C-alpha cells in the first residue's frame, strides 16, 4: 500500500471521527508513524505550522486515544520535554468503530 493511500485512509478515518483540522491531524500522525516519538516543537518545525495549533490538535487526538504523550528528561541539564507518539491500539480501535459505522450505513442503504 502506497504512502498516498495510507494518508487518504488516515484522513478519511479522522473525518469519520470529526477530528478538528483532519488535514493537519493526518500530517501529524503520518510524521509520527515514520519518526516515532517527537516533541511538539519538532512536529511544529517539520510541518511548518505554529506550535499552539499543533499542541491543540495533539491534545485533541490524545483525548481521543489516537496519540499518547510522555515526558523525556534530556541528558545532562535542562527541562524534560513532552514527546508525542501514536497509540496504535487507540488508532486501531477508531478504525474498527468507523468500519462498524460504515457497515451499519451500508446495511441501511441496502435495505432501504
């Protein structure tokens, strides 16, 4: 399956669950699937999107169970950083919920 197909599927899933700004949310998940754990600042920089916007979308997706966050203490001195990563179980759960919704819709259309 190609990268474009995966991105389209992710975007459809995020629309299915009414995730705010599904285009940006798709880009965030895509980069996290490729990179693993990244800080909000790293995501913001790589996607060239404002930090507050990325933070808002990440928090929305974390509350839905799509993303998880953790604190990482840097080596030596400095404050710990919040890193974000994909919660694969949460993402799979959303896929199942969306598939069930679409199956029920399909059944209704076929009956009616």
